[in-house]
C-alpha cells in the first residue's frame, strides 16, 4: 500500500483559495452593507439610546442633564394632558381603522372589474396622497372656513348644521382633521387593495357565479381571503401611524382648541420645544414606542398561533 501526500505548494494554494472564498462570501457582503449600517447607527440607534437616557433626566434641551431616574414616567401617570392626548390617539385609531379601510375596500372592489380608464381613476384617487401635507392642509383650512368655504356655501343654500367653525369647535375639531387626513389616506389604501385584488385568479369568481354567489358572497369568500396579507399589513401600519400622527393636526389646529385635537406627538413637540421639558418629552416618546411595540408583538403572537396574517 502506498499513500500520496499533497505537495506543500498545492496545500498552500488550497488554503489561500479557501481564505479568498471565505472573504468573498462572508466579508465582502458586509463591506457593502457597512455604510448603510453606520448611517443607521448614527441616525436611528444613537438617537434611540440617547432618548432612553434623557427620558430619565431633567433636561431643557440645552446644557447638562440632571439624572432623576423614573420621575418622568411617574409624572406621566398623573398627567391629565397625557391621558387626554392618549385618548385622542385612541379615537384617531378607531377612525382610521374603520372609515378609510371600508372606503378603500369598497372603492377597490368597484374598480377591480374596470378595464377601460382604470389608470385614470387610480391616478385621480392617488394624487391626494402624494401632495405635501402642508399644501393639502392649507387648502382644506380654506375650504372649511365658515366665512368663505364649503360650510358658508351650504349655509347660503339653506342646509342646516354647517354654520360653525368645525376646526374651532372642541367637539368637531378632531373629526374634522380626521376627515382631511382620510381624504389623502384612503386613496393610497385603495390602490394597494386594488393591486392585491387583481392578483386573485378570475376563475375563482367565475366558479362562484356558477354556484349562484352574489357580489357580497364573492367579496366575503374570495376577495377578502385573497387580499388578507395586504389587508392585515395595512391594518398594522395604520395602527402604528395612528400613534405617530402629527402633521395634519399641527398644521390645522396645533392641538387646539383648548387641547381638543392634541395627540401624543403634538404633546411631545410642545413639551420639548415650547415648555423646554426635553427629558419629559423623551419619556412620552418612549411611551409611544412602547404602545407601538405592543401592537407589533400582538401581531407576531397571532402569527405564531396560526393566524394567516
């Protein structure tokens, strides 16, 4: 019996080849991702960790921060402004989990069978979403003016109930802002639902019609199951964005009148940049992140339990 031993030169070449392969497959991809990771650490992870620190300090936004532990979070428990803003966020969440979702599902189901002119309708309903919020809010502030806007026009026609400033009434300010925000939001949802509906095989609808199913049965038994992943994802994102809403409320009322439309994001801004309670504002921001995290955890638990979401 005889055995062959690889020459030292060939053994060295094979080791170098393995090193190059490891470098190419393990190291090079991370080198490409490294710039994005550094940017992410700088603009996301760094501020997030600093927010955790400053939430436990008495800090006015400038100079040195004084460590006070959990006092800011204890203050939240008895803060009526925080509870009121949180309640407005819950009302906002209920509005946007019902009205725009229902409008988008209805509009998408009506447009799904349309072939001629469908692009025009999609663009017309999607344009409000791409308009800057400053422009949209300014236009709607003028349209809601009780002196020269739509309420004044309807009042001149004799329609009762519109002779008021909807943005200036504590009872109607938040629903009025929700109406304006929904005007730009539901078209975006509709386009997403429509794209999902058009991926459903048409044979399913034809089979359902042969079995005598009506439009409601088709929508309930075919359309909704077919777009379930998109629907659930948008329900999740709508829930998250409802806790982060700021722009339309700030532009239209700045949380007024008398805090009637104030939500958590507006409260954070006021505490940080008007009252100079940056540490307390950081505590409110972390509380918002906690609520959003609870929503995400709930969806993950449902997925692990077998829910098709």
